C-alpha cells in the first residue's frame, strides 16, 4: 500500500470514530433530557406530603425548668425530625386549658397532645396512679424497664384506651425529695392534722395517718405555703424546688422521697389524631418521645446536684424522716395499694405485674445498685 492510500485509510478511520463519538454524545444528551423530563413529570404527578399542626397542652408553668422546657424540646425535636411535616405548639398550664384538665383536653380532641403526670387524673382513671409513682415502689431504672420490657406499657394502654388516649413515657424526675414542711416531723403524731399538698397514692397514705391532703398545680404551691394555706408540700426535687423558691416559703426540706421513688412524666396522644398520621410520622413521634424520656432524666440528674448545693448555701435545713414515720408510711402504703388493686380486675393485674417485676429485678439490684451506693 502506498503512502497516499495509507493516509487516506487512516483519515477514513478517524472520521468513522468521530462520527460514532458524536452519535454517542448526542444519544447521551438526549437520554439526560428525557430523564430530566421524566423526573419533572414524576414530581408534578406526586402529591405534596401532608403536613400536620398539633397543639400540646401541659400541666406546667410556662418555660418551667425541666418539666416545661422538656415539653418544648420534644416539640422542637419532632419538628426537626419530620422536616416540618409535624409541628407542635406548646401551651403552658392555664393558657389553653387548666393545668389539671390536660387529660380531658386530649381525650376530647381539644389538643392532640398533653404533657403531665398520670396521677393528676386519678378521679377519671384510678389506674393512672400506678403509672406515675408507687410509694416505696420501682426505681427509675426499674420503671422504665417495666414499661418497655415487662408488660407495663400494654397495661397503661389498656387503662387509657376507653378515653381515646395513647400514653407514652416522656421523662422521669428520678427519686424525689420528701417535701417542704413548716413544722418538724419527729413522730407519727406530727402528721395528724397536717395540711399538705401531695397528689397520688402518697397523698392517700398520709390521709390514712391523719394528715389532710390537697392537690394543687405546681404554680400555686409557693403561695399556698407562704400564706399558710398548707403546712407542707411535696413538689419535685432540688432542680424545680429551687426554681419555684420553695426554700423561701418553708423551713425544712425532708428526705427520702418515699412517696415517689421515681416519677414518670407522660405524653398523652389523642388516639384518633395518632391514627391519622402516616407511618413514618408515627415512628418519628414515638422515637422522639423515647429520646425525650432519657433527655429529661439526664436533665434532672445533672441539675438536682447543682440545685441541692445552692439550697444548702442559702441555708436550707435538710431533715430525714424518722424511722418510726417511714415504717408507718411503708405499712400503710401496702394497705392502700392492696385496696386500689382490689377496685377492679385491671388494677389487680397492673399491681400484680408491677410487684412481680420488682421482685424479679430487685434481686439483681441488691447485689449491684444497692451495694454500689452503700460502699462508694
């Protein structure tokens, strides 16, 4: 082959390659255009994701440390996790409904969510008292485990189902203090005639021992103590008690918190509203609540320690209940709980489940938690 023919052949080959390359480039461009058109058509055809705007009513004063701020953080967490598809506006106690009417508001659908403590609704759901605190009962670790692993949540659901309400644990204050007193408790006789703010089962135990109990929202405790409308009050623990200024309204700060060895805070969800959510938003609300449960407990462990130091510096007189009084409170607690369990078949199952779980895990905690606290 001469040189001219060689160059001609090479030129023809490059021309073919170039033509093929152009064809491939054109095909790729056309494919991209088709894909873009297809994506735009799909987006236009897909329905916009539904959004939900919910209300949460609480039993707490506005922006109240721990209790109120925990509710606000939950709302923020749900908004972020759902990318704004589920937004929650939080109302303090009294803003939309009175603090002690949160359960009714959620049951009626006035609000989709409520944030409170179960024993506030004992007049409507007697079994609810088991799900905040039981005197001399489960610890925080034990209560969380009973609810999530020991069958407690199913029993809680059953208790609230007739009212169209779904409950979830949304925090725990840990073991509380015994309360603020304007008179010393040196014997059982000092409980007789004592007028004290104490809700739930602890209040009933004190009634049996001669005290008179009342149920007041947290926002009214300081004034009631300061004006001697009551002689004593439990509230929560140093974190909240300092924030409420209760050390300026009462002389003595008693321990241990026999009446609330732990205290569950609950998220109340209107069942119909929950069922209306798509599955992913149901999961987001549920998991955000689970995270809030741990977050609030951490909040109390940390801030209680700081607040107790501050209370001591301000001259708070810490007092331990006498053994004679604690023994009597323990005995009467067993009686009260037995009577509550006998009120209904459901109450009986709840108490039996809780006691069995306490006996089971208590054996391990005698060897672990109790030994640690005794020795360290």
